[in-house]
């Protein structure tokens, strides 16, 4: 995903002005088809970014939740 990160961020930046208008419409009712398509793409991008972040966490410390061995003993759970 790293090679596509810049493209994804550029696309999201390009949608910035549309998002200001579209997000409230999505929250308040049935959006027109174009807005549904935009919402679906945003959800997909969010999932890709989440997957990428999880992969980076695993690569960085071996744990998708950000914990490293020994953290559990240090917590006041």
C-alpha cells in the first residue's frame, strides 16, 4: 500500500470540498447514487488505511494492537 498512499491521500484531498457537502447529506437520509458511490469509496479507503496501519504496527512491534511484550504486566487492568 505504501506506493499507493500518496495517490490515496491526493484523492482524499481532492474530495475535501465535496465531503463538506456530502457527509451531512449521508447522515440525514438516503443519498443520491453518486453520493452512495462516494460513501462506498470512502469506506473502502478507510478499511485499506486501517489494514495498512495494522500491518505497520505488526512490522514495528509484532502486535496489531500496539502492545509489546511486558506491557500487560505494567497495566493496572
